[in-house]
């Protein structure tokens, strides 16, 4: 199939392409009897929540609580998906793929008056921050001699963690990230503190377009001391995979994950999401850490331009339910990224176009990857990168890969807001893929968007010809 430098795609005949956060606090030596009894009572009170998401008995197990209604609804299987404001909680490598600045706030109303508050931020330049706070409320103090606690008052139990990290897309489908966190736990005025580090990686598998795998090692550190009593941090390893797809023209993703905490058996989680009409996400998941309930979770939300509202519902059997609500805002990004070596990037893309004209897809892909390696996160030229990959797939008669990359190019167009000639290429390519799938209505819509961008003359001729064929002999006015 002939491809020219001005990127005019030639359509082929149909069918031509192949298709519990648990805290087991041991207490300092010499604790008073009332404090020991209080700790025992506190642990029994909060154990259902802990066991619901982790079987561990180490301090700071609240770190295993999911945050962000989207990830919760998908069973916490988020290590290979976390390229948003929640990346620090799951995999810091995802910070290297954040296209726009993004902030997320979440409230989780647990049963028994327990609440969780979460704030996450990720910048298009690759760095991020988050804050996670858990409040168990007040528990009546008791002593061995006063088991009813009369006149002893109440004491609280709180946990919180603050993190900062950085991720970078190093090219060739690989992103790396690291993070540091400060953690504290306060039980009846007695506090323990610790510092820890996380590291992660994401990799786009070239053998299967749409497949991303990820891994993260969390809570690495020397441990924590409570008034002389030393405890190990809850070291945790996460391994996940996610596959992005299109179902009846709607974007979707499925994910699978295995988590292994230092002292626990490995657990499995899974999730699925389909975004209807680009605005209504429908989600379901299974969390193997939820021992109190079935492990199932459900969620939905609404996406409007740069604002998203998400909700997740998680049952914990006889203990009750948890309701998560998140609000996410996105802004800036492409216009605020650091200046890159524009000349080198443009030269790489010109070489990629030349290799395509010569029928050398492997060399074209290599040149495009070299261009991507020079681009900062959120660079609007990601449209051109995915467009090149779409043309490569089209030229090798791989319809599924072509559609996947043209969809990614269209997503990049929407993120950047730029309707230039490369936006026209992206929508034209996606329209031809839809036409290949017999989706005439979707193809016509994409061609119309491409026509109102800034197509080259050759691309305009192609668009008008395809629209004329779809709309009949009336042609394009």
C-alpha cells in the first residue's frame, strides 16, 4: 500500500486487512494495664477493616487501602493502569505518562464511622504528590479494673502518609519511577513514624498492541519504632497487566494483578472498564484482599471535558459497605511542558515519513521511537507519534494495531486541543479503520472532524471522496 509523505492513506477493500488494612501494634514495654486493654479493644474494633483488605499484622497496613474511586471499582488492579493522579499510590512509573496536570480528591465512608480522605496530584512534567489519611474515630478507654471504661474518656486512632515521586518515559515503551513517603500512626497519643521508598516500571508489550505490564516494589525502608519497640514496614510487591481495547466503538480496559506482601500469601485482583460514548464509565472488579465480603466491587462516573466524577461501591459482608467518591480535575500540560529539542524531534519524524514512503516499517518505527524519547510528557506531538505507528500498522495490513494507534492519536488530539494537519491524519486514519469494520456512521463522524481540522490537500481529497461514498452522490459542499 503506497504511503506518501503528506500522509494520505489509501483505503483498501473491506476484509483486505487481517484481522484488612491491619495494625497489630505490640505496645511498648512497660505500658500501663489500661493502655494494653485499650489497644486490645482497638485492634478488635478495627480488625474487620484491616482484614477486609490485608491479612497482614504489621504497622502501617493502611497503606494497602485503595484510593481513587476508579481504581477501587476495578478491584485495585491498577498497577499497569496508574497514569493519573493516583500513580504514586500504585506505581510511580505512571507519573512519566501523565499527559496533563491532574488533581484528585476522594472521600471514603467506611462502616463503623471510619473515614478515609485522599488527595493526589500529578504534573505533566513527571512529578507527583499525595496524602492519605485514615480516621478510626474515638474508642472508649478501659482498664483491667474498669472494663466498662466509666469516666476514662475516649482515645483516637489515626494513620496518614504523604508521598512525593517522579516518573519518566525513557522511550521504547518503558517508563520508570521512584517515590519517597513519610508515614505516621497515632494510637491514643502514642505515635510511630517511618520513612519509606517505592520504585516501579511500566512496559508496553510490542508483541500485542494495547497490552501494558507493570511492577512496583513498595514500602522499602528500615522499619518503625514505637517507644523502643521495632517493627518492619509492610514491604509489598505488585505485578499487573492491562489490555486496552474497543468494544462496539467504546473504549475499554481489563486488568489483572498479583500482590505479595512480606508476611502474607499472594492475592489476585482484576478489573474491567468500558467508557460509553466517551463520558460514562462502567466498572467492575474483584479484590482478593477483601476477606470480609465477596471481593466484588462496582463503580461508575461521569467525564466532562477536563472534569471527572467517580463513584465506587464495595460490600464487606455483614460488616457493611464502603462508598467512595472522587473528583478529578485536569488542566495545562501540553502548553506548559519544558522545551524539547524541536529540531531533532522533527528530523526523526521526517525520517519516519521517509522510511514509510520507502516501504521500511521497522526503520520508520525506530525513528518514531527516537522522536518520542526526546519529547517531554504531554507533548502535543504525541499525535504525530501515534499517527506514524498507525500508518505503519496500516502498511503492514494489521487492522487491529492501526485502529489502536489511531485511537491513541485521537486521544492525544483531545488532550492537546490542537486541530492541525496531524489531528486530521489521526481522525482520517481512525475513520478508515471504522470503515474497515463496517462502522459507516462512526467513519462518517471521524471524516467530518478531520475535514474541519487542517487537512493537507491530498488528505482533504481522500476525506471528501470517502464522505461522498458514504453520503451518496450529493458530495461535499
